[in-house]
């Protein structure tokens, strides 16, 4: 019996036991693990028994990762039906509340699908926003993204984009593949510093005032565009938002109720697709994060 096989047996048992360790000690002393017994006073590295002891210690003391303790806030977007009705209103004649009817009237029925697109590669040497236009490769990337969105065969309701040049130009190319889809611009979606990242990075350190100003704007964008469907919406919707990496990463953290300061731990390629689904009950699912597999490898960038 090899040490590897013995270890598999041990790891397959829950918790380990003193009897198991005793048997392992006897087996090791007889060379069952394929190792010669240690000479008296001789020290050696990780023997079979040492590995088994470590395995037993880990499974007994720390069998699973402890929950974070933070539960899911079902009213994260402040659109839970119960929060939209007047709980104190009573029928004057019967004294019975009108809450059940109001709840039904305010209950969402549709699912919102939000596809967040990062703009394509742009001229990093531009001094002004207008000069930071798409590169030739960036234009190609937008073509790939537009073709991919069309190939998904979804009935898109709206295409919203940041007013920054690189996002606007990316949208113009994408919209060619989605004729008839309404295009809307929004200053709220402009790039910025949403919140100081944890852990910090040495190559990017905005001033505190930038976090204060950009953070409020990007949070406002989140509240405006990322939420469950209105009660009047009867059919599932598909909306495209073309914006920036920082904005998208912050949106993902907020929507999934992950620590928002962790946004910089994610990376997104230019022209990539991130897909959020928001159910009528407020549950959120991340169906894609920075998908760019529809582009040839030599066309991928992350600038």
C-alpha cells in the first residue's frame, strides 16, 4: 500500500481518530508508506505520518470556511413591494388594512437582464477626452462585440452609454448591429473612482475629493440603472449599458452585495460583456463577467 493511497483513505474519512493515527504510526514503523523507519535521533522532513497528522488536525479543527455573517438584504434596491405601500392606511368602515391588494399591485412580474459592456481600446496618449478616441484595434473590438450581441438573438429594449468619447464611439459601432434599438446617453456613467479600493494599489492613488465626487455619481448611476423591474413591466427586458471598467466592477460588487471596496480585484478586457440578471423578487445573478471569448486572442486588450 503506497503512502498516496493511504492518504486518500485518510482524507476520505471524516474528522480522523486516535485509532487511525495509531494504525498509521504502526504502518509507518513497518515501512508501509514506502519509507524506511527513521533511525533514533535522526530528523527528516514530511513523513507519511506527519502528513496524516496534519490532515487530521485540519479536518478536526477547521473543516469548513466560516460564513461571513452578512445576510442577503432582500430590499437592497428599496423596491420590495412591502416598502412601497402605506402600512398605516386602513379602511374607515371595516378597519381592515388594504395592504394585500396594494402588495399585489406593487409586485414585480418581470426579470431585468442588464448587459454591461466595457468600451473598446482607446488612445491613451490623448490629453483631453475628445482625443481619447478608439484606436483601429478598438474599432475592431467594437465590431466583434456588436456582432456577438446580435448573435445572442435577444430583443434589446435600450442601449445606454457613457458620454465619454471612447464609450460613445463604441456604442456607435455596436448600434449598427442592433437596428431599431433606442440609444440614450448618460453623464452618470462616466469613468471615475467609485470607492477607495482594498487592498490599495501603488500605481493609482486618486485624491480623496475624487472618491467623494465620483463615488456619489457612480452610486447614483447604480441606483438609477441597477434594480428590479417596475411593477408595470409585464415582459422580461434586455438592456445594454456601454461604460467603463471601474463603473462595471463597482456595479457588480453592489448588485451581488459583495464588499464594494473589492471592485479593483476584478479585471475586464476591452469590449467585454458582463451580464447581470435581476429577478422579480430582487435576487441577483451574475451570468457573465468580462466575457470576451468571442474575440480572437490577438485582439484582446485591457487598457
